[in-house]
C-alpha cells in the first residue's frame, strides 16, 4: 500500500489479522459472525481513538504521496516515527478486541 495514500496500512493489517483468526479455512465453511463484528469494531476504534476520524493514509499523514517533495519532508520530519506510534495504539486496540472474542 506504500505510496498510494489510500486506506491506512495499519487498518489493512489489523483486518488481515482478524481474518486469519475468524476467516473461513475451507470452501463452503459458514462464516464466523465474530469476523464482521471484530472488523467493524476495529475500524471504528481506529478512526475514533487513533486517527482523529480518518482512515485514509493521505488524510492521516497530510501527505500527497505522488509529490516527492512532500514524501521527503514526511520521512525527514519524523513521519515514520509518528506512524509507528499509531501502529502501537492500533495493536493495543486489536489485542483488546481479539482477547474479548
């Protein structure tokens, strides 16, 4: 997802983890309702508690990823550290959700 500015990679990773836990492992297997519930809760909490109501990378970072100067300023200005902090917050939320499910 790097460089597109679409859905934050943290969200995609969290949803992938939920899918691994509750997703179907065999064709024709019935869906586990917990996957949908956990997915919706994770995305909502990410928006509310981590990203000020946002979910798109470009909105969270304020970077137009097609602009090399903006990307350079983001990287040199500690942007990656800011993203790592968001990863930590989202991981805590994901852990709480999976623990309760």
